C-alpha cells in the first residue's frame, strides 16, 4: 500500500464516528478493514438482518412499514451484490457496515433502526456460523460423492487381487476393492466429524449484542428458529467471542485433508512407471514441457499438497484465539480467511479426488501378478502348517522363514518349490500345501470380519452403495 495519506481531517466513520472528530489514518483503515474478504458473508448477513428485523417488528421495536422497507432494501442490495454492482467501500470496514450503510442510503430512517438490540459482535458471530454451516453441508455432499465413487469402483474390483503393503513392502495379497473401501471408512468418519461440528455449532448468537445482552425485550428464540438454529446461545460473552465452531470445522478439515492426501499419494505411486497399477487419462494428467514421454499426476500431487494450507489454517486460527480475554476482540476478525481458504482447498481436493477415482483405469493383470511376488503368500503357508500340521504358530513362522530363504536362494516363488524341497525343511508337509499358495486362495481365505475376501468386499461395497444412494 502506497497511500499513507493522513485522513484525520476527513469525516469520521458514519457508522460509529459520533465521538470521533477525525477519520482514521490510511494505515489504520487498511489494517482495520475486512471487507476485502468478509464480503463472502453477504448472503448470511442479509439473512440475519431479515430475521432480526422481523423480530424487532414482532415485539414492536420497529413498525411494520419499517420492516417492509428493510426487507425490500435488503432484497435490492442482494440483487446489486449478485450483479456485481454493489459499491463496496473500504472506509466502511466490513460487510456488516457496508450493507447497513447502503440500506440507509436506499431507505433512510428505517435503515438506521435495524441495528437496534444487536451489535456487529453478535452479527458477525451469527453470520460466520451460518457460513460455516453452509460450508459443512456443501463439503458433506462432496465427501459422500467421493465415497460413492470409491464404493462403485470397489464393487467392480471386489475380487481383483493386488499386493497389500506394510512399510510399503509387499506383505499379503489384498483385493483392490478392499483397499478402496478403506478410504470409504476414513471418509465416513470425516463426515461424522462434520456432523458433530454442525450439531454443536447450531446455536444462534444473535441478540447477545456487544457482550452483555440487551435491555430490549427481544425474542431470541424467534430469530434462532428463523435462521435454522436449534436454540439461542446461552451466554452472551461466550457467544460473541468464541470461535470453536470454526476450529472444529478446521480440525475436521485437517484430518480429512490428511486422508485425501494419503489417497492422492497412493494414486501418485500407483501410476508411476515402476508400479503401473493404474492409469489416469488425459483428463487428469499433464505433460512435461521437456520429456515427451511424461504423464504427470498433477491433480493428485496438488490434492496431496493442499493439506499443508488446510493444516496451516487450523494452526493459524488456534494461534489467533489462544490467550484472548473475554469477550470480543478484533483479533477474531482474523478467523475468516483461514476458514475461507481451507474450504476452497478442501472443496477443490475433494472434487479432484472424485474425478480421479472415477477416471483411473486399474491394470488388474499386473496387480494380480505382483500380488503373488515377494513371497506374499508366506503367511498362508505358515497358517497351513498351523491348521493342518498343528505346529505352534511360532514354529510354523520359523519353518516358513526357512522355505522363503530356500526359494529366495533359488530365485523362485514359494509355489515353485517342489514338494521334496518343501519336505527337506519340514518332512510332514503334503502336496495340499500348494492349494494355499495362490493369490486367489490367499485372499479368498481372509473371510474374518473386516477381512479382504472377495465375498466380504462385495458385501461391504453393496452395503455402502445402499447407504449412500
Ligand atoms: N469485522 C468485524 C469482525 O469480523 C466485525 C465485528 C466488529 N466489531 C467491533 N466491535 N469492532 O470481527
């Protein structure tokens, strides 16, 4: 900002300037103003004012004509903002004063009565709760969409084996459907966190006024109900100064973004040349300006990276709030940008992930082939020794280890050892052992509740598709 003009001789702020002889300095105005970002709250601000005016009219604090004029004026303002012709002014600080001032320009005296029995402190707390509530509803619908996309793909690939990893080392075969449904579980908890947040958020601060409540006989239950809240907030000091609803929202965002980032990372790994588990189409990849062979999963990388700013938003707001004495302090004006930014990043990530999940083409033959490599059925062999030969698991583990080492030395898989070679390690082994050494037998045997067996996965995918329909 280059304009360091001293505005002290200009008229003071029309909304609060009664006792001010002069206007703020340019830098004061710039640091104070939030209109650059809080204009996003305009719908909620108008909605809140309409509910407030209706309540003021009902209890007789303003006339029916005033209420009508306020309603029409706010409607006209909504159209102006929608059309992009509203004259936003930094000198009017924020969305609340921009709208109120415009209303008074349009309808005169009645506009000046709107601010009876409220303050910008309860107004902004109400507007922001309404905004976060809308964001929760939008994001929840997006999470459900990603869950549905995953469940659909899982149903198609309920029986397709892939290598399962621990430590990113081949561990045991799993099915691709099972792997995808793991993310459905995570996302379901993410939407549960949002639902919890929404439930606690859904109380209305309006009427708490500046901090102490008001001497006017207002009906807070009426405004709470009109705005879709479950109840009015019970403590005016808490209502104007707390932002834990926004912090809960950002916590849910950070956890969900972390989940999305893990899936994004897997997509990046899966479509890398050494893996080639999946292929993303032109719709979700970009080329390299220097290496013509490249097909880069930029959308997945960016979904992975956006976790940084979402987590950052949570830390930023926690830091703003810590140590603030009751009640309202201007610090809380800094609550909005982290929430807006995180919401935008989260929305975009969810949309990109939904797109990629629907777009990806798995190479099921390759995944099946790799599912059996790296001695992935060693646990099945050990389990066979326990089940059929009644070896204690620790002994079975030891025998299997020796067989793996034998196979490794010969450069073959476990299933390629001859029966005689197997018996050289454990004489009681019979040819039946080979029945458990295939990838298909391995996954089919994992029928324990929550296990990867195709019949489990098909049932779970169908369950989710019914729940999410
Ligand atoms: N723009 C302010 C905010 O977002 C509105 C409340 C201002 N209240 C006040 N007393 N200055 O927090």
